[in-house]
C-alpha cells in the first residue's frame, strides 16, 4: 500500500479530489497555468510543517479508501470520504487549494503532468515513512 504514494497519477487524484468540492463552488475557473514555482511552494509549505504533512498523508489514505468504495460501488461511503478530504484540504491553505484548482486542467499523462507529478513525489515519500 505504501508504494501507491509515489504514483504520480495517485498524487493528481489526491490533489484534485481534495479541492474539487471547494473549486466547484468557485464562480470563475482559474485560467492560470500551473508553474514549477507553484508546485515547489506547495511542496515546501507542506513538507516544512509536520501538521500539514500529516494532513496531506491522511488525504492520501482517504483517497485510497475512496478508490475501494468506488470498486465496491459504495457511493455513500465515497461521498463521506470526499467530505472528509474537502475539510482536510482546506487546512492545507490557499496555496494548496489554488494549485489543485489549476491541476484540474492538467493531463497527468502529458509532459507537464508527469513533471508536476515528479515534483510532488517528495511529499508522498514523507507519507511512506
């Protein structure tokens, strides 16, 4: 299970799921492109704060539980877990939420997506400890 944390696709899923409900309420979608500086800033903010690192790791665990709930077609449990992720995502701060908002427009399989995924790997390695 620990190996899943270094999967760039899972990283994107965690980030997108964490802020999707918040972003859905936004009146205007962000047109700004994700930059390396944006990703680096969020990685530094989260990795430099034990509490935020723990929150990020908990989001990853909840995301895995959502995947399991989806496999068993338990929509109620998936919705409950998504609500928990939303609450945790808010605790990571506005930089995290802004990054996730812009990541929704990035294809994880694209060159940019792969690069962003690799930039986020240090966070997931912190979770694998």
